[in-house]
C-alpha cells in the first residue's frame, strides 16, 4: 500500500522519494504519513492479530509490528529492528479510580517497554526506516527517554547514535542508560528547543538520521499504543484516554491512531482525549485554554517532570489538529506537587512510574473536579516512563546507622512507621 507525506502547516504533499531527512516541508512545517487506505478488512486483521499473540521469536512478537498492516506495511522484514517492544500491561486499579473520581480507571504501563518508556513503540519504526534508507548513524535531541530508546535500538542494529543533551534539568538516570548503550553524548548550552533547531539544520550534512518526534515514522509506531490497548479491551475503548504532553508526539500518535481505528471499522466509538502538561512547561495548554491557534513557547520551562520540560513542543500543530480539532479533546496543567502526589499513589499501587507519567492521573483528578469528566465515565491513563527513570526524585528512608539485628531493635524501628 503506497503512502505520501503531507505538511501539517500548508498541506503540501510529497512522494516518498521527494522527502529527505529530517522530514521538513519547504515551508518549515512537519510532515506526516498519509495512506489512502484500501482493501482493509478489519475482521480478518483482528483474527490475524489474535493469531500473532502466540508468536515468540519473529518480528510479529512485537506489540508494534504485530500491527504492521496499519504501521508500515511496505517495509521489508529484514530491515525491522525490534526488541519485542509493546506488549505492555493494562492494569485496573480501584485505588486510583477513587483518587481521580471516575467509575473505572486503567493504567497502560508503557513503562514496561524494553528501554523503560513509550518511546520504544515509535523508535523501532524510525530506526527500521532509517536502516532501509542505508543510514548507519542515528541522532536525537533528548531530555532522556528518547535518547535511551534510540541508543538501545541503534546498538541492537549494530549502528551508532549521537545524542544532543540540553545542559540543564535532565535525568542522570536516563543519561547513564543512554551512555551504557554506547551513544556519543554531546552536552550543549541551551534548551531542548535549541537542540531541535540544530538537528533540523545540520543532521543531513552530518549524515545523521533524525529520530525525534519530527520524524513521521516515529508517530506511525506510537500509534500502536492505542492499537494494543483496543486489542486488549476487545475493541471497546474507555470514555477517556489521558496522556502527558511534552513534545506532544504521543498525543499526536494516539489521536491519529484512534481516528484510523474508527475510519477502518475496528472500533465503533471514539474516546475523548485529555493532554496534561506540567504547570512550568504548559504552552500547549495555555494556547488551547485561551482559544488561540498559535503557540507561544515557554522560554525557560521548569518542572520536576523532566520528560515534560519542553517549552516549544515540536508536534503542537499536529496535536492541535488531532486532539482538539478532530477528537474534541481537552487540556489541563498540573503543579509539580500534584504530579508527585499522584506518582506516590501509583508507586504504592505496585505499578510505579516516573514523574511525567503521573501527570495524567493528577490531570484526570482535576478534570473530574472541574466537571469536564463525569464521575460515571471510564478512563485510561498512559504511564509513559519507568519508575527508575528519575530516581533522584524518589524519597526513601532507612535506619541512619547499622543496627545489631535483634527482635527488639527491629520492632523499635518498625514502630516508627
């Protein structure tokens, strides 16, 4: 099935061979993959995907490539680089349902991906596409999760990765993970947005295939999150899907994926989508709440949720089109204190997440309180990153000095709790 690219700004279209890395329109806008869907039989594909659940050592054991027909049907299998990503848990939790105020709540733990974040769903497709074009050097600018995912897939493919790191407010845990996979790390003065501008200008001269969210194949891969969720729920989604908003690639992908599922007959009803940003980095929420259609970047974003610390989200136009324009979605912003309160609850439920992942739970609580979400509705929150991604923020306690083990001494310590 053939596809073409379309600009989200000016609607210009391009054939595949006309577009070079890093997938930027002549007007400067981002491109997306458009497919004139033909010959899709949803019932036959559902059966095929059910059968693939028994796969173990093939590319179709992946929770992304299981849905290859809607992700990237033309890509030859030898180029696929996979660690059987996806296949993440969907957990009902009464504790957090009560906390947020909805009738039923599910947590989709994308944190269970191989590198510990949802970025793997998109990165497997981006790196596979880059390999099909002959690239051996891959790059991204990242505050953490993108870099560790890219470094992992590049290493798996026997390729190299170059990661540009903003000089402040990044997670040491994520940087160490990236370094462990062998990435070449370039720390620079400036913000995430400065690194993105550099990649747009110089990736091609440097021979580096860009794997940030400007890459439309990343978005195609991330659609699989909602495909898998629908599959797990037998093709009946909850009333709301709530997602954190940083670069806004995930919101874009979920919106695109949901509309395709409805268009092609896999689901009968579209859920609404809520995008939750951190108060210190919420330019998209501010734009939507004011009824504007042009985003004013936050020049100095600051939030404890490092994955959300993005002041100029590259995919904001796509998110505006899909989430607000097509799905009647909403936005909200939550404080760092609200994020950490929600994170503590998720952690103590035995699931766990990094701070950015807790933003949807905090945001859902706010939306119920404000009357946007009805208490009788159901919701699923996307947990995007693993508990160990931001270990610096985890409080812990232990006895201040070693004790001589005895029943009395241990009882004395336990009684303090």
